[in-house]
C-alpha cells in the first residue's frame, strides 16, 4: 500500500481540485492521477510529433505502409481475440 503524504497548495486551488474530482465522481487522488497521466501522455505525443516531423520521407513512407497493413489486419473480423 502506498504511503500518503501532504502537499501544500493554496486553499482556492485545493477547492478547485476537489470540485473537479467530485464532478467526475473521483477522489482527489484518482483525479490527480488521471491528470498526471494525461499530462505525461501529452508530453509523449508532443515528442512523437517532433520525431515524425523530423523523419525522412523514406522513414515516413515505411511508417505509413506499416500503419496501412495494421489497419487492414485490425479489420479481420476477429473481434474478442
């Protein structure tokens, strides 16, 4: 079990967090966990976008071809596998 800790934030911010968490039927911990997960995902996606923009045309062509192949494979009517 994770150990609890305290972080210091202004009361107004704490109330904003609490209100947002309650609106989604989440605890503050669950809300902050989701918020951090979303933040980290946005950072990963931004890095991926930079990498894709700097990739050579050959690399991008190979990526698009592989993506096309996976798109075809995902439509193989084997749902549930």
